[in-house]
C-alpha cells in the first residue's frame, strides 16, 4: 500500500463514519512515510518499521509491539497510550513526542529518551552486609552474637552432662529447657502472625511494635510454665543454701533483659520471614514473566510462519485465475468464488492459531476444488477421515493446505497424465496421523526450500515439541505424513 493509497483509505473511513483502525500487522514497512497521519489504534505489531517516519502523526493507543523500530522518527508524534512492548527502539528519534501512558517494557532505548529509573534496591540483610562500613559492623555484631550463643549452648550442655551435684544439674536442665522453649515459642508465634501483619499493617515500624507487644505475654507464659514444671523445686532448694555465694539469687540477671533478648530474636525472625516471602514472590513473578515472554515469542513465530503461507497461496491461486480469464471465463469466475470462500476462512480468524480438523478439511476441499477447475480431469482427489470423533480436535491452522499445495505444484503439475491426491486422517494407538498422498514424482533425496515443509516442521515444534513429527515417504507409496500425539490435541 502506497502512502497515497493509505491516505485515501483513511479519508474514506472518515467519510463513511467512525474511523476503523488500520491493521498492517506483520508487514514490511521499512522507510515508509506516515508523517502527519491519524493512526489512532493502528496495529503495526510484528512489523519491520526500520527508518519509517511518524513525525507529527497521531498514534493514540496504537500497537507497535514486537516491531523493529530502528532509526524510526517519532518527532513531535502523539504516542499517548501506545504499546511499544518488546520493540527494538535503538536509534529511534522521540524528540518532542508525547509519551503519556506509553508502555515500553523490554524495549531498546532511543535517542532523546530518558530511560526509566531502575527501582530502588530493597533494604535486606544481604544488601546491608554488602555495604563497606555498616555491612562490616553489622556482620561483626551478628557473628559475635551467633558465636556467643553457640558457646552458651555448649557451656550449659556440658554443665548438665558433667555436673556432680544433682541439684545443680537440675537447675541447668531448667535453664536449658526454658531457653529452648522460648526459642520455639518465639518462632512459632512469628510464623503464625507474620503473614497477617504483612497484609494488615502497612508501616514497618508499627508492624514490629505490635508484634513485640504480642511476644511479651508469650515470654511470661513460657517462663512461668517452665519454672513451675522444672525450676521451682530446684530453685527453692538453692535459695536455702545462702552460705554458697554462687547460688545466690543476686547472681542472676534481671528478667527484663531475658525478655528483651526474646523480642530481638522474634523481630529478626519477622524480618527474615518477610524478606523470604518477598524473594519467593519476586522469583514467581520472574518465572511468570519468562513464561509469558516465551508464549509471546511463540505466538510471534507462529504469526511469522502464517504470514509466509498465505501470500504464497494467494500468488499461486491468482496465477491460476489469470490463466483462465481469457480461455474460460466461467471457470475463472468459479475459481474466484472459491478463492473468496478460502479467504473468508483465512481472514475470519479470532487471533487463535488453531482450528478444528473439520474446518481444516473443508478448507482443503475448497482449495482442491479451485485446482480441479484449473486442471480439470487431470486432477482427481479424495478427502477422508476414518473416525468422526476426530473432527472436533484442534490442530494448527493451515497445517494441511501448504502440503496439499505442494502435492499439486511438485506432484500433479509434473505429470503428463492423470494425477491423484488423497488426504486421509486416522488414529492409531495414541497418535493422530494426517496423510497427504500424491502420485507425482518421488521426493528427492535433498528437499529444497521450495517445498515449504520447513514452516510446517517449525509450527509443530513450537506447539508440540517432541510430541509431533513430519515424515516424507516414497515407499510403499509417496506421502507426507504428519503425526501428533492424541493427548496434545485433547488439551
């Protein structure tokens, strides 16, 4: 479409009523001049727009995703709400462009565009430890506390094991059990309430304050239980031994210091659990983004394969019609109507890359009718499916048509006599087979690009991986055989 044709189309749409968006998806529009045009909601996705000129144009809500935009000029263009996701913008000129609401995720940067600021790195224990001064200080304190705590565990355990005085051994067991119970209780409470606090309390300081308030009664409950269960008898007995200064009650630290230690440990747990959830959430989001990107990439590749098939078929069909216009106008008219039916099938897609086997076979029958008008009695054909339950299975669109087209072009057209094409769909065990047989010359040992089977193989690979295959057979008879595992078609 030339610029003049595009302008006429836009003017005609404005005359006819509300403007319908221009759709030029998957087109080669390099160095095209769109300057000053109203391209609101136009679809240029998956297109090559290298060097195109959009200066002073209106691109409200236009879709330019997955497009090549090398050296494109958007100078003074209005890109409000435009979609530039996954597009290559290197060298693009966006001077004076209105970029309000523009989506540019995973796009290369252009000239005169300030790249979006990176999100601030969250403050985590890992990031703190990496700081040159504060990281060293915090790491040293944590190391000291951990070693000191481990030494305390070893010290009390040794006292319990080696104590010769049964009363002192009982006191040490009480101290050890009380501390273990406090640690378990602190962690369980933290684990139970951390998620609720994250959801309900926004300010971090208030979250930790409320949590500390919850821990205080837990500390007293655990301490009292341990004292009544294990410590009371031993400590009462020790209180009577006033003559031994090491047993004096004055040698014990104030209770609030022990409570403060539990609060510190609990708040560290709360912080660590929150950071762990954030890390897991980020990993899940990244995995989702990677999966989504892979799906988008697959759709882009499928669209590209689809674009290769349709123009090729149109070229051959129009050549067939042109050859009959003067010699047999009635046949040319019949072929034109059949071609119209084919393109209703092609352009009536809703964005899906699949259709039912029944629809695909109907499309193949229509195509063979077109070619039968051209070849007359030189072409016989049959289209069969052995099991009616297979009609509803979804297969990639235009999977069979290019194979049948190849059978006509490289098989039937090479024969001087009568040619035959048989399309058959059947099931064996857990595989569905799609066979296209013709009685033309056998397949050569080296298949050339003209056969177009590469696009079929790529399409099956993208959709089914190892659960689909393509076979070219000359023995016992010539056929192209596609095999797809049944459970992949039932999803």
